[in-house]
C-alpha cells in the first residue's frame, strides 16, 4: 500500500472506546446504589440536626436553671408573689403601698396607719403592707428606697410584728430628697424596735432584686404608673382625702 493509502487510514475516524463494563444506559443496580447513598446522606443530615436541637435545648435548660434568681424572703407573713407583708387576720383586706423615701407616705403613716393598725388589733382587718422602690433617683445614687424596702423585709423575716414600728421609725427619720440613711442607720433602726442580727441582710441587700420584682408588679397592677402611697380596701382603690375616718373606718363597717 502506498504512502497516500497509509495516511488515509491513519487520518480516518477512530471508534469510541469505552471502559470495560461501562454502559451508556443506566442500570437498575446503579440506580439502587445512588438512591441508597442519597437516603443515607439525608439520614445523616436528620440525625445531626436532631442532635443539634437536643444540645441547644439542653443549653437553654441549663441557662434557666443556673440563672441567678431573686432571693425570696421566707416567712408565713410574706406573700412571695406580691411581696405583701401581712399583719392581722381580720376579714377586711387593707393593702397599703409605700415608698419609704416618699414624704406623702410619711404623712400617710402618721394619719392613716394608726387607724388601720387599730382595725387590725380589733380583728376587723388584715393589713397587707407593700414596700416598693420608685424613688431611688431622689437619693443621689444611694438607692435609698430599695435599701429601706430591703431592710423592711429583713425585719419581717426576723419578726413580722416589728414591721410597723420599724416603718414608723424610718418615716420619723425620713431623709430629705437628695439624702439617705446609711446601712448603719437602718440596722440601728431595726435594733430600736427590738430586731437584731439583720446586719448581713441589710448590708448585702439580700432582697433588693425581690423589691425590684415587687415594685414592677405593683406598677403593673396600677396600670403602669405607681405613685405611693396607694390605699386599697377589699380590692377597691381608695382616693386618699386626708380623712382616715371617711377613707378607712367607714369602709370597714
């Protein structure tokens, strides 16, 4: 064969080569393998997703359990939900909300509390005292309202019957706006009404967070704006007129 013939043979089209066992048409076995691989991949994704959810849920539960909670003053005379300190067992419920740095509250304590206390002593009423802290900003950074309310709970835990004398002691020596009693003053006031051993409770502000929670609840109950003193008798808010006979005695029958 001549050179031209050999060139034509080499330059001609070559057949398509395929690997041994290769096929241009998919086989059922190969399709099954691919489907199985896809299912396995999806299962791994589901398993890892479920594991991630479990880990996240465990982290949330741990955070809730370990998050510091407000210390609650423990006494059968203190309502842990509302913060009310109960005095007496009379049928009529008299709720009084006070801030111990509130000048009008000091006037209320002088005019109204003796009348309410008399009704408690006679077995006519139960006084539910709510110490709150809405005037911290008026004590030049000393947070006196919170500290005084905290000290009131310290006294209530030690001796609930000493609460009214203690409150009266603080109201009598109520500091002016921009001033505050010291922790030592609060401890001395407690001692003046016969309560000792509350030093750590007062200086450590053991119930400050509880006071904040109780204040927030009282604000919510009053529609968002809380202006002590607040007087509520048997669930009805009473306008304070300056006449305790009309505002309290007449309602207690």
